[in-house]
C-alpha cells in the first residue's frame, strides 16, 4: 500500500461523507413495503482499488438488498454464457430515456430497450441457462457472490414483500412473453428476478463488484476471474449509457463513470483500471437513484479527476 494515497483517499471519502450527512432530500422507496423500513440516515461510501485495498466511510457495512444494482452483474453472467450477438437478439443495448419500470419494448419484436430497465433485466435474468427457476436463482446468487468476493444470501422478507407487490413486473414479463421476447413462464421469470433483487449486500460489496468490472472481470480481492475481460467491457458500456435510467446523460456529463443505481439506495460505479466506488443512502430522487449517492459521486469525481473524458 501507498500510505500517502491511502490517507488522501480515506480523507476524501470521510470529508464528503461528513458534509453530505445532513442532506435530507429525497424519499425512501415505499412501493415495496419492506424497503420503506430502511433508515434514511444510513449513509455509507466505499472505494476498492485494483490492488484490492478497501477505503470506507460511514455505514459501509450496513446490509441492504441489492435491487437494480444486480442488473449489470446478471447481464455479465448472461453475456458470458450467450455472447453479445445472441444476447442482443433478445435484449437491446439502447438507452430508453424512460423510467426504470417503463414499458419500453421495441415495436413488433417486444425486445426490451436495454438490460438495465426492469423489462430488460427480467428478460436477461431468464436468459441465464438453467433447468429450473430454482437452479437459475442459485446460479445468479453464485455469480453475485463471486463478484462480491463473499457468500451472499437472499433476504426472504424483502423477497416476499416484492413478490406480493410485483404486479407491474409480472405484467412486463407477460407482455414480453406475448411478444415472443421472453421464452420462460412469465410468473416464474418474475420470481427469479425478485429473488435476484432481494440479495443482501453492503456498500463494500458493491464497491468490490464495481471494481471487478473495472479490473477486466477479475475480482481484485479474491483474484478470481469472474467473467471474461470482453464481457466486463460490454457491461461497462451499457452501464455508461443506461445504468442511471432517464438520468444517464446528466450523470455521464457530471460524473463520467459507468454506474448502476437501485431503489434500496445502493449505487456502484467503476473507473476502468482504477477502482470501484459505491454508496448507500436510502432517500431517492425522482429517477430512483440515491440523492446522497449521486451528489457524493459528483463531488468525488471532481476531487479525484475520475471523469472518463477527462484529460489525464
Ligand atoms: N426490484 C425493484 C423493481 O423491480 C428493482 C428496481 C430498482 O432498483 N430500480 O421494481
């Protein structure tokens, strides 16, 4: 470790954490009843370098469900199995400019716009080869665990809460099934997706997961090659254009990193060949991303010159 760099990064995270802690904007998601129980004051930041060093501030070890931050990692698993050409026949790579739960299906084919919105994520999840929904869920949990570098588990209460209120996602699955863009049973397809969203993580896990994509698919902590390098490149590209939903353009301008947010308040971003960085803070903005998370990343991006388009 370089002790000077360690202090600079740690102090940067601590300072941004301290300054943004009093921010009270945003609303905790409540359309999934269990998510409404989250503590709006929880705020964690974590950064993981390509050397596997972890830098943390605040409640970086508080657990929460991964929700949509799972999408790029399951996309990576499906891409590793199917390859980009086959994958693209089923799910597009175009930003939709719509909300995360929009009915964004291509005219005629029913193909969802991209794997980061719910429709595309449900389709992607169900492209993971398996003989049964249970086996598919197990494969997804294994993959998310490999990205995080530790054994993860499903929060059964959040899963039940999500399944009990998930009619909109089931409706998306039915529409895709009717159009021929989803080949598995729509109800089972939604269940596998709900379980994927209910996997428990902490902020450090999300930073390790982002760092694995930044590191060409190799987990910088365990050194495991989780997905091929080319897959990591493809997933980061989709994150850059679609990861922040209808705020993806503004995010790219202001932060300049591929990223993915979720409704529980988690957010992960990747700086290729440099680090993964993550935040957790439950209050969300209009587009369904963490208010503190977005501001923290804007500020840290400036401070550390993280923007991809920045001249070094
Ligand atoms: N499980 C959530 C849903 O499908 C995930 C959405 C999100 O995190 N943006 O509604």
